[in-house]
């Protein structure tokens, strides 16, 4: 029981380190379809820390 709990803690700790390094567990929350040369823009959010950002999709 204690071992499983420690695994959970370790995973959370690792996740925080990755986020601190800028390696987020991103998921796409919204896709904005642009017209012209800008193409589509994806709004992304990190499942761990809630970091939000945008990234440009392929036109
Ligand atoms: Zn994050």
C-alpha cells in the first residue's frame, strides 16, 4: 500500500520537474481555423500544471 502511494508521489514529482523544464503534457483544448497565411492555431493546455499556450498547426 505504501509502495503504491510512493509511486504516485514520484510520478507527480517527476511531472512537476518536467513542467519546470518546459516539457508539458499538452492537450489541445481548442482549434482556431485561420484564413490566409497564418493557418490554424491550436490552443493547448497542460494536464499537469494548467499551463496554457498556443501553437501553430499545419496550414
Ligand atoms: Zn505543465
